[in-house]
């Protein structure tokens, strides 16, 4: 049979990756994905979906199930989650979408699809143990409001990063 | 004490096609079985339960002069009777036929499937033990029991009444026990019933009225089963009749006491919390028996020793504050359990706000509001301000298909949501917009799909999505919720005056206690467990006790009736024998541990 020309009118199932779902579901946290019956409770309660309709947990779950590896991992939207856990709190089938998203982010980061801002922040946390950088200007501003100085100490976080081996992941992150 | 005569035991192996032969070395089993003491004949068969298989067993019994047989095949609950009948035909006492199950270890898809070597080892052991049991077994004569020509029905809802009436019409004496002061159950409170929208109390009345006057039926309302003993044909049941504080034979149901009673309380049972009743009340107009009842928890006389207005008012002097619980003892041949269901209380699904927001109600409450003889006389007024809601949103699967509450589908919620949508649109508030948020629309049943089509045709809106939460406007008490409509892939914000939750169907309160009282099993969801989900749907683990209606699992009225008739038929099958034979057991008292175990 001659191959029909497809310019994005439809998704060619043969071109998708059926291993993608099982690869994601290998992770303990993502095991419940198959129970999803697409009721959309996750999307309805998602504060990010309200602002960015492109970020849609119900849709992402289906894309993983279909095996749309490239689309999912290169999608900027998987990085939009604010980790509020609303989706898994109200899910009637106990699908831990938040955890599934973490698995996807890890896979994407290893492929070098992590957004720059995220990569930079990760590097900074590993280096300083702090999420936000501070500078003298900030302290000055605080003093002008008579706020006490911040006691910033990232050493404990750095210790955790070292003990858990998180710093070794740095090498795997591309970007 | 060993039996003296040498036994001739036959062992028959069934291949069950490839189910057993595919996973076990039957040749090896035959060889090992031949070595067991007093086994004189061993043979295998492709299908022992087939006609050929049975003829072969019978031939072998006669030719080899076997007096006991062990069939090695599948589950005794499935086929023991088959082989006992087969053996009996060839002259072997049913007690000397045993069936042991080795198929569960080898069959594809069996949850107990194990490795072939393990299955072989276990099978050998099991066969050895079964043969030994047969070898040592003495003939114990069967006990002959006279069956009482009567039955007890627990639960006076539509299923219990149907089963009770069927048995009563067949000529048995039937006692119907109902916990509430009236029979009729949930159906009497549903206003209309799908898929024909006929009036529920009207189509129920022929049954309740007939039960009330049937010469073979005794109604025990306000009563509960306290204890049960005995066995099929002869169950002894103790029933506690709770006091009405009104002499039923004197009460004419005139309602004068109700009129004069100064205490008003929320009616949680017959109005589902949507209306009020007095401390002395008649449940509803079609209540049977139509007798008043005093609710001692709220009556001023019981609480503070004052009032007694009803007593002064009653024209027949029926009030009797001194009534005490009465125990009734009955002896029946069979018991039918039809204790029905309760609506799931959605308070724990706190995201939907039930219990916090007045305008979030359940479908059962909506049914009471829509009922023209209900607490609001059929006006749909929202609880917060008594105004008519302009937009109504129904949420399906609340507490159903939800692993954190009840994992099962409650079966009837899709249909009753459609029913209420139709009633509102066609009879109550034609201007109101109705939205139904669902996951899957399950309308399986005769005439049900047409009912769904009709609901769409009259303009009810359907959204295949579930909202995550309901939010209340603190000023207006209006509600808002968001759902993602998958057809357009966009988030919809729905503002509603009333939100109705289609809540799960759960076993009625007391089901667990009753299962202990009667010794019948519950399934994982708390409903009564049938003997076999397909082949023996109304029998229980206790012979002579049958289940029907929603206590066996969520179901609609047509299915409840079918089961009720099945349960009545099962009871009749046993009772009509007049005498039944039951196996007896000899207990070696010297080996009993302290406490009789």
C-alpha cells in the first residue's frame, strides 16, 4: 500500500512509541497511569490550566498513554506545573499526575529539554543551596523598611545535595 | 475406630481439556495414586463432567466393584453434586464420592495458578489425603428435617414485598420485618421512577396494600431482627418490636395527635432532611400501616415529662407512653434478606461542599423536593433562600468509581439524574438550565437509551467532565464550578443556583450487623455476597437464606424485582419438599479444645 502523505492532519500511530508509556510507568510514582478514565477532574482543578489552556493534565496523560514521546518531552508545558497537588488530591482513580509529571521532567531533563531558567536555577541551588539569590540592594531595601537581616545559610541544603547524590545528576542535565 | 472391611477406592482424573492436562503430568499422578492404600482402580478422562466421562465412571464403578470414588478435577462447589449424582446412579452413596480441585493451580487465568512442579507436588498430597478421608469415612445417615411452611422477609421495600407476596401467594406464611414505622422502603420516596416516569408510590401501592391485607402475611414494622439460630427448614428468629407508644389496633390514623403536637423536628428519613415533621408523626399519606408513631428522642414527655397533648387529643385513647420493646419469636423455613441501600453521605468529599453549602444537595433530597406530596409540595426551592434556581448543575459519580470512597459503579445514578432533569425541565422549572457533568453515561436497560435520547432532546446539557471543586459566593450563596469540556478543549465556568450530587449507593446501615446475626458473608464493598456471581445470584453461604434487591449490590427496580422473584422461587424449591435431608457430622468431643472449638 502506498504511504499516504501526512502533513500533520492526523497522528500516525505507527510513528508513536508504545514503549514510552511503559518506560514512564516503570517508576513507582507513575504506576497508576493506566487507571485514568479521563474524567478531567485534574484539568478542572488546575490553576495553571486556567491561565495556560495549553497545559492540560488530562491531555498530557493521554499523550503519554498513546506514546507521543517527542511531543511530551519537548513540550514546554510540562514545566508549567506549580506543584499544588490539586490534580492528585481530587483524582477519583488515585492517579498521581503530579508524580507522573516529575518522571516526565526527569526524562526530559536527561534529554536536554529542560528550559534554561530551570537549568540555571538548579545549578544555583547545587552551588549555593539557595533558591533565590540575594544581593546588597535587597538587604538595603529591607533595612529601609526596618526589616531584620536575613540569615541565609545554604550549607545544610548543600550537604543534603551531596549526601543524596543530587549533584551527580547535574552532569546528566543538558542545557 | 477404623472400618473393618477392605475398601475398593477408585480415583478418576479429569484433563479438563488443557486446563489441567496442560499444566500437570497426569501420567505421573496416576502412577503415584496407584500406590496409595486401598486404591484399586485409577483412570483418566478428557472431560469427566461430559456424558462420556460420566458413563465411564459409572461403568468403572460396576465393573471394578468400587465402593468409594475420588474425582480429581475442579471445584466441589461447582461439580461435587454432578459426581455425587453420577455415583449414586451406579450405586454409591453420595457421601462416598469426593471431588478435589487441582484445576485452580493449572488453569490459565486462575488467580491461584502455580508452577507445574509445585502443582504436581500439591496434587499428590491432596489426592493422598482425599483417599485417606474416603477410606476412613463411615456412613452417617442424613438427618431428615421437616421444613416449616413459612418464611421471614427482612426489609419491607419493593424487593422484600415482592418476594414476600410471591411466597404468600404460593401458600406459605410470611413475616415481613421492617425497621421503619412503614413498609415501602426507598421506592415510596422517589416521586417518579424511570424509564416511564410513572408515579412511584402509585405503582408501589398495589404491593404495599396487598401485603397489608394478605391473609398469609404478618407485617412487623418498627422491628428488627435480634438473633437467629437453626438451619434451613427450621430457623428460630427473635425479632424486637420497638414501641410506637401508640396502640396500633386502636389508632385510626386520623392525625389529630400530629396536628396538636408542639414539637417540630427535621425529618431526616422521609424528607431526607428537606422538611420537618412533628415528634408524633405518620410517615406519609400512603404509609402502611397508617398509624402514628412517637419519636421518643424528641417528644417533650420523654425528654422533660411534660405536654401529653396528643394523649388528650386522641379520640380512641391509643397513646400509650408505657409501651416497652417487645420480643417476638418465630420459627420459619427460609429467610429472604432485602435490606436495601442508603445514599452515600458526600460530606467527606469536601471539595463539593456538601454540608458546608446549603445549596449543594443530593439526588435523593432533590427527589423529595420534586415530589408533589413531599416537604415543598413539589416546588423546587433552593435551601439557602427559598428561591427558584435558574441554573442547576448535577455532578455524577460522587463517591462512586472513586478509589478513595467506593470503587464500584452505583448503577442507578445516571438514570436518576436523567429522570430528575426531565422532571425539572418538563414539570417544575421549564426555564431552568440544567447541566449534567458525567464521566461515562451508563444507560443499560430496556428503554433506557431512549430515555437518555429524550433527555438530550428536551435540551438538557451534558458535559463529559468532572469538576474539581464547588465554590460558594458568600453573599448570594450561588455556586460556581469549573469543568474542562473535552469537546471544545476549553475550561467552562458554570454558575449555578443549585448543585445536585449524584451520590453512591451503599449498603444500608446495619448490613454488617445483620451479616453477623445471620452468618452470611459480605463482599469487599459491604454488600451481601451471593453464592456465585453468575450462576447462584440470590443464594448465600447459608442454605435457606437468600438475598435480593440492593443489599446484594446497587440495582434499579426492574432488577430488584427479578431478584426478589428469584429468591422467592429458591425458597419455594426447598420449602415445598416438606422434608429435606441434611448431612450430619459427628464431633469427637474428647478432641475439642476449651470453649468448644
